[in-house]
């Protein structure tokens, strides 16, 4: 509905979710890192079979993600563990499941920020609604940085450092 100039794959999204999970688990040792990272990695696995139901799609139907995981169980015993983990994730009762949700929302905010940077003004409303859903204080601060920061700021800093470095001559010269 905004055009197809921005594509975020399941893999790309899951990578960012897992990266946020890894960061938070290093800051808080009481988190079961293995469980959190497993949740981050598998949370959208069912979308491979069901598709991604965004909020507009969900008004008219929903994906049967549990069924997708149950079907995956038929080809591997690993599927039982995945179903249990996915069910725990969906219930949002464990510490890791609650933290996962914030990691998922932050990754969503990165995609929304990219939409904003591409002049999709509607995404400004989305990113604010996503921020409201974040529960952790540390992630709320990071969400402010995502919203207010410039995605290219680090690249500009690197370019400026290169321009003023000793790698380049201080003045122009002629090779003629």
C-alpha cells in the first residue's frame, strides 16, 4: 500500500530482532540468552508458510501460525521444541518473551524509519504507535534515538574523518 520500493525480508527482520536480543541479554545476566535468541530467530518462521499478516490484513483474517509449526513437526522432532517455544513466546508471560516483543518492535521501528527516510509520511504515525508499545525503559531510549536520529550520521562522520585525514594530500596537485 506504500509501494514496493522497500523490502524487508523475514531473515533481515529476524537478524535485527536477534541482534537486539543479544545486546539486552549481555546487559542483563538474569535473561536466558539461549531462550531469548531462539525466540528472536523463530518468531516469524511460520510466515514462510503463512505469509506476513500486517495490521490491516489482520482486520480480515489471521495466519494459523501454530498450525504451521505443527506441520513442521511432522518432518522433525525438533518441531516439538519449536512449538513449545513459539507457544511461550505467544503467551508473553516469561521474561524472555516480554523482552523478545520489545526487540521485535525495535526492529519494526528500523523498517518504519527507512520508510520515513524515503518520504512515506504515513510511517511517522506508525513509528509513534510502535514506540508506545515498547515496555522496557532502555529500549524506549533506543527508540527515541531511532526516531530522532539520522540513519546516515555515522557514515557522514566517517566521510568527514577521511576527508581530513593524512591519507589525502593537504592541497591539490597536478599529475601532468
